[in-house]
């Protein structure tokens, strides 16, 4: 009696390994984002860095005249 369930289990495992079992449906929902920084985050950081650099240069030109070279 114990050989029958064991044999069925072995056949089921072999069928599953060969792809003969039920097809596995892909998970639903949103796919996971790729690892790393997103483009939106990179652009936001670049904008923030540019705004900070521009503010620092503007303050330098206002507070210490002649420190920055003249353009043109």
C-alpha cells in the first residue's frame, strides 16, 4: 500500500520536472522596478545640485564683488 502513493508522487515530480504539470501563471500586479537609481531621481538630484550651485555663485558675486571673473 505504501508503494502506490510513493509511486504517484514520483510520477508527479517527474511530470512537473518535464513541464507536464499545470502551467504556472505569472504573478499579477506591477513588475518590480529594476535595481539602481531611477531616471526621475537622477534628474531631481541634478536639478537640486544646479540650483544650489547657482545660488552659491549668485551669493558670491553679490557679497564679494570682483571674486568671480567677468564674462565677456
